[in-house]
C-alpha cells in the first residue's frame, strides 16, 4: 500500500536530522548509515514487517543528500574527507590557517545549493534525455573508464619549481611525486582485486566490502596525523563572510564545473564525484581557490544525489553509486510517482542540510576551540575504528589498516590522495574490458 506523502515527508525530515548529526563525525560515511538502515529493514522484513518502498527510497535519499552537503564540515575543519572530498582538503587547510575555515565551508555549501537547484530544475527532462544518452554509451563504458584513469594519472604534475639544478637530479625529484601517484594507484588497485575476488569480509556484509578500504585510505591517515601533530589550528572566525564582494562570475563558473563533473560521475559507473570535479576543474581552467571549493561542493552533491535520481527514472534501470545498489536490495522504483518522491526528497533534504550545515560548523569550531584539534581527531579515529569493526569485524579492520598504510603514501609524498581510487577503478576497468579474471589469475587470486 503506498505511503501517505505526509508520512514520507516526516521520514525525510527525521532522516535528514539524523544524517546531519552523523555527517559531522569525521570518517563516517553515509553508506555506513545506509548499511545500518538496510540491516534494520531486512530484520523487520524477516519478522513480517515490510517498510513501504517509497519510505525506504525517500529515507535513503535524505541521508545521502544531507551527508553530501553537511560532511563538508569535517572535510574542511578536521581534514577528514571521503573519496569525493579529497581535493578540497588542501585549499580548506589554507583557509583554516587564515582563520577562515567557516568561509571555506560556506563556499562548498554554495556549490551544493546550486547543484540541488540544477537537479530539481532538470528533473522533468530526465525522462527525455537519460534513455537516449544511455543507449548511445552502451558498450563504450570500458574505454571511457580507461580514459578517465589515464587523465587522472597524467594530470599528476611535478610539485617542484622549474628553477634549480638540472639533469638527473631534477628529473628524479620531479618523478618522486609522479611515481608516488602511480604507485599508490597500483597498490590500491591490487587491494581492490583482493576485495573483489578473495574478500575477507563476511558474505552477509558484502555490500560494505569496499567501505573499510575507503575509510583507511581517506579518513584515517589525516586523523592519525592530526592526533600526532605538535600544535592546533589558529583560532577561527565564527562569522560568515558576505559573498557580495566576491567575483560572482567565478563562483558561477565553479558551480557549473562542479555540476558537470558530478553529473558525469553519477552517469558513468565507478567514477566518483571527486574525479568528476577534477575533470570539470581542468576543463574550465579553475585557478581560484574560491571557485574551486564551490566546484567541489557542487560535484559532491551532483554525484551523490544524481546517482539516486538516475536510479529512480522509470525504464532506465540505471544503478550508479553505493546508495542505489543498497536501495536496490530492498526496493526498486518503477513508477513516475516513485521518481517524483525521490525528486521531492532531494529538495527537502537539501533544505535540511543547507540550514543545518553552518550551525553544525560553528558547533564543531566551538568543540575544536574547547578540546583541541588533536583530541577531536583522536575521538573521531576511535569512532571510525569502532564503526568499521562493528560492521565488518576484525577482517574489515585489517583491510582498513592496510588501506591506511596506502593512504599515508600520498599524504607524506605530496601526491594526490585521489589515486587511492584505484581500489575500485582498476579492477572494474579490467572487468569491463573482459580481462579481470585473467589479471586476478596472474595475481594468484583464483587459486
């Protein structure tokens, strides 16, 4: 029996408030929250109580959208991003050093708000556009993915300046960062093959198979470094800066780049919002830190929310992103009503997230000022370890530790942490090209 719209709205609101609180925990991903929801819904179904599919879809959409927006708070203030926010850490740290961390959060919120508006405005056209585009790219996804990988690795430029000693000394110094990026990609790809073909994670938690690796590679290294750091960040302003004096054109350019990149990532499998944001940033020649942060905020939201929006379009059967895959285990939207429920949930959750993000950031700044950056990071590290252990056991914790060791390499060598996405990009690209089993056999994973 279809659920009443008022009941659905209540679930969206409640799920959004809970997600806003959980999004402030550094290292805690929306997919962890969704995993608990999936487990709870499955347990209720075993007892004979089935939650209406519309409620499940609306609740999951609310959690994902709120997380995509509010999680910029720990990404900027604690330097603990997920895989789609890694690029925002360094410019975010620059703002934190200047005492303007709240302003950096606000810039990413602008991008997120624009992405929500674009998705809602474009939702009536999804029926007309999505199916033809999907048909046009059918059978071509593998080479698009390989091209994306090549671009990501080739855009890892040397960090050293052009002046100084030439010859082999300069050559080797330049390749120190480049080799680090390629090495991290291959190491994380090898870990991805292990998780795909010989995963130590229990079968009943297979939908969380990749989560410990992501937590280990993206969240844990910075939490450990923050805990061991010698000092805390400078005091931060708690007043939001006006955008009237900023270059509105640059902000619009950043938002447009982020929406394009996030939508690209939401459409193609395996590609994340961070990669989409990177590609869009290069395509539009983003150089200003303000427009860059706006683009990253927009890319995150367009990626996370767009994946669920595409999943709900009737007749496409497009499943992109972890949220859509988890929702599909419980319910698959089939009707136009289901689609508009997801669209309305994106709008409602976006309103909850945008209105709660700045207060959440101010609360976190208060906690950092009172207890210190190191203590907050240490407690967050314990929470992350506890969640990984609770969901995936000792095996998942071991995977997270291995991922953390890989994640330390780019942090210590100055290469991009985005190269850690080889954990999903490399095995999936090989599988889509039909060579995955052969590579796994060569690595000794099929014995």
